[in-house]
């Protein structure tokens, strides 16, 4: 995103210096600039991977050409998922029926390409489940930036999904989300920043933008509330990342 145009190289270096093993960066296929920068990153850095999809905010720009674009991107060996795709009934930047159409068609494409999906869901839990069931989508994926309840999490775990937590889990009022994180099986948990948004506590409100390096702070926070050792937690989340996205773990030993 443009928040990193000035110092992207430094931001990436800082993340790897913090011990981050790999980064997956989703490209928005309706934006040529997003594809361009993402491809440049995956070509420059061995441990940066990518996905491609039409975000629910951009669903009104979704066409059959978007599917062709994703399909041709998927020929690149560093594209490991279809996403972000999904439903956002909070902002409704695109009409809900258009969002559902774009989501379903991208689910089917992911299934055809044998790639996992990265799902964005806001105030749309039941509709996400309905779409997956109606399209008989079984390839699984990750529910990113999870803010749902334990019931939704369990239903998605049953459907072969991982659940990913962002800095929201550190927010003072996120009691319910912390409960979900405590209950979450460690072998289906992922961590992310959603940068430049959602900086975790204690940086929230003190810095201009969130950065990938803060994934470590989110990880340490969750390891603590789950009462899991740092080495077990970091090893397992690295393993979860590689198994979900089909990446050789040996490739990540820097
Ligand atoms: Zn999202």
C-alpha cells in the first residue's frame, strides 16, 4: 500500500530482523499498481509470497477478466492463494449481492486452481458459511483478521480453515476475541498485522502506521494469553503458514 512507498525496503528489513520468517502480501487484482508492487516484492525477496484476488470493497469492479487475471497470476510460483476475497456488510462499498457473486466465483476459481483462499469477513459470518456451502468449496484457507465469535470460528475450523489474529486481539475491549484466541487450537492459528492498519497495543495511537515487524508483538501477546512457550508458539505458527500456503519450510531457513 502507498503508506510504504517511501521506505518499503527499510520496513521489510526491519521485519526480517525481528525474526519474521516469511511474509504473504495480498495483491488487489483490480489495481494494476498493487499487482506491480507485489510482483516486484516477490521477485526481490525470497521469503515474500503473494496472493491475488478482488476484495469485497472492490467487488463492483469484478468481471470475468478479474478471474482470468487471477488465473494468469497463479502461474507465478510465488502466488500461493486467492485473496483477499469475501464479504464486508459493515462498509458495503459494493452492493451485497455483487459481493456475494464475486466471492462465489473466486471460491470456485480457487478450488479449480487448488489454492487456499484468504477470506475477509465483516458482519457477514453466516453469509460466508452459506456461500462456502452453496458452492461446495472444500479447499480451505484462512479467515484473516478474525473478529467473529467462537461459534463462527468452530464452524470454519470444521471447514478446513485456519483463523488469523491481528493487533485487534491486544485492544483493551477485545475480551471476547481473546477468549476465542485462548480456545483456538494452536495448529490452526495464524498471526498477521493487516498493516498499515490496526497497530497493536502498546503502539496503537502512538505510531502513524502499523508495520509487518509488529507481527512479533502480536505473536508474543497471544502466546502469553494461551500460556504457550515462545518457541513452541513461533515454531507452530511458522509451520501453520507453510502448510496452509504450500511452502517448503526449508526455504525459510535464512
Ligand atoms: Zn481484509
